[in-house]
């Protein structure tokens, strides 16, 4: 067994499965609270090619929950920081990055058909719907994250088709919009915990920020990476 950072992983899943992961190509839209941990799980498992898409820079309000956010990199582009992190974990991983916000009219530029799996970890409903519609119509594997904000119990996450979700306000909105487009399936991670009341201290602002904590989005992200890795290694050659 080669003496490298994946030797313990190889003990668990075997060389053949490790090779499957090394030959897999994943794209993640959004590398914040959930998406950053998706990338972390994939990179540390030996995924061979990772593409990250995010238009945003790191803000001090990200530090409570985003794995890439530190006081030392406030203002840096998230995709730049996470690219460096991936390469530091696995120098052999091929990393591509886009400084982009996903909207319906730019979805073609990402060549989604080239990937083994797409991850939706963005906040925009418009972007999530556009991505779900494109992947559904083109038979592309997509895993979508529902709301992880305003939640406090990491044990309440579930993986299912979106039609089986409840409680989650984002999932409710998504279900209604997908139904209008006759999209009949979407794999999601979601929480059945009732959203917590927001203790808004943002005095004078009309916009209430979504509340969050360190250990909830991280769990959602690692669930997604775990599901994807298990699917990839169980596929027949």
C-alpha cells in the first residue's frame, strides 16, 4: 500500500474504489457553510477532479460556520481560498474555479454533462430551480441542499427525494416551483427541525439575516459528500 494521505481510506474501501474516486469529476455550486464542507469531504476522500463555483468573498459573518473563513482571509474570493485548501489536501486533485453566480442564462457555460455529480449548495431559489431543471432534462446526477439556517439540531437531517420533505420553508418553495415545471424528482438533504425564531439584533435594517451555527451546515455538507462517495464506489465499472 502506497504511503500517502489516503492509506487509511484504502484500508476501508479498497484500491479499486479509491481508483474510482480518483477518476471522478464533481462540480459544486456554492462553497459557503454547506458547500465548503462538501468540498472538504470530497477532497479528503481522494476525488480526482473538483470544480467550484462561487462569486462571493469571505466576510467576517462567515467565520461562525464556513470552513474556509478566517480572520486572516476576510475579503478573499472563496473559490481562491478553497482551491488552495484542496491542493494542500491533495496536490494531485485537478481544481477548476469560476467566479460566478449561477443564473438561468449562464448555466450552459459550466459544461455540466462532463461531471459525475453536481452539488447545489447555493441560496438563490432561481438558481436552484434552473439547475434542477437542467439536470433533470439532461439526466445529470444532482444533489441539492435545502435550508440549513435557523436550525440548531444536526441530528435532524435526512436524505430523500424533495417530494418527501416537510417543515423546511426552502423545500416547500422548491416543491411548488418544480411541480409547475413537471420536474418529478430531486435528491436533497433537508432538516425536519422547525426553524428557530430569529433573535434579530440588526437594528435599523429591513433585512433580517439568516441565523446559523457552526455544527449544522457542516453536517449537511458532509452528508452530501458521504452520499456521493458511497454512490461512486458502488457503481459498476
